[in-house]
C-alpha cells in the first residue's frame, strides 16, 4: 500500500493514464506484478509502454497480449540505435495481431555527442537518418509519433515540419525545453507531455502554464525521473499521481479536472477509445 492518508486515497477514484513508461526491467526483475498492483491501487487505469529497441519491441508485443489496459509503441531511440538495419524489423510489428499504437520513442539527442568534430557530425547525421526513416514509416501507416528530443529542438522541429506529418500526430514526451519552444509546438498543433521532472525543475513550470490544455499529457517515463516526494526511489506508474497533483496545482485546476483532461487527451492522441 502506497499511503494511508484518507484525503489522498479519496483522490484515487480519478482515473489517470501513464502515457509513457518502460516496464521491461520490472518484468525481468520479477517485480512487474507488484508494480502493476501499485498502479491499479491508485487508479492508473491505462499505460503506454514505449519501445526503444528491437529487444523490447518483441517483449511488449507479447506482454500486452492479455492486458487490455496496457498498450505499446515501437521505435528506435537515438541513443541506442547502432545500425540502420535494426529498422528492418519495425514493419513486422505493424502486421501483428496486436499492433503498436505509435512509432516511438524516436528523435534526436545531442546531450552526449563525441568531442571530435568528425565523429560528432557523423553521429548527428546518423541520428537524423534513423529519425527520418521512422517518420516516413509512421506517415505511410498513419501512426502518431512519440518524440524524444534533448538539446536538439531546432533540428527536431525542422525535420518534423518537413516530414509532412500533422502536428496532431506528434507528441513531445518528457518536455524539457522553454516557453519559446512550447509556443512553436503550440502553433504547430503538437501534443506535449510532462514527467516527474516537473516537480523539481522550476524551469518547466512556465512552459506548462502556456501549453495548450487540449494537447497536454502526463507520464512517468519510469523507471526514470521519479517525482517529488518519491525521490530517490525508482520511478513506477503509481508515482504519476504526484506529478499530476503538482501540475494541477500549478495550473490552478482541481486534481480531478486535470486527470480527466489528460485522460481524454491521451486517449485521443493514441486512439485508445
């Protein structure tokens, strides 16, 4: 049991969706049933398990088979991509009985680039190549895309603009940029999602305030980015409640209204209805 506080327990009747989580580690450690039970206890009614590599694509495709409240995505993350040939497996999952609800997480990450200029340029070009090919696949199949973008907003945004994919099909997960970038995404019609970092990084508060409420989602990105007051514990879907509570207070909303809003937006973006 996560808490015995009656006021907090009363709020658990408000259904909420974790729009971005990674569950494979919990499974391999034998902790998945405990984690899912914790999530159910606080009314996390649906989860989107996000793929980053062919190994977890296969895992999630089987894992969700008998779990109607868990959905999955497939995408080659910019920091784990090693070979363009890894993308050859992606179309296979689009033909499976239980199909992914999006392509992602995909994008660009310039946080830890090589210092040597040639290697740096080659890494960036490779990331752009992998990103572009996955966007083409998403567009061809009419799937939304979950975007990972760190210290690479301009390149990410320009590639998305040129891809021809509508803003309504794009989700910037774990939003980490400022107000000017949020304004651009807002004009483009893209969705944005905030994770637990919102609760301890003050620079994320203003972007949240100017985000389009109709395009706003919430996530854990677990097992990473644990929100306050649960740090330094490892993150899990149940902890999304802390982020939701903080976001609702920041926006001057009731927690119930905020949960209903993000629940509706998540179902709309991923077509979970």
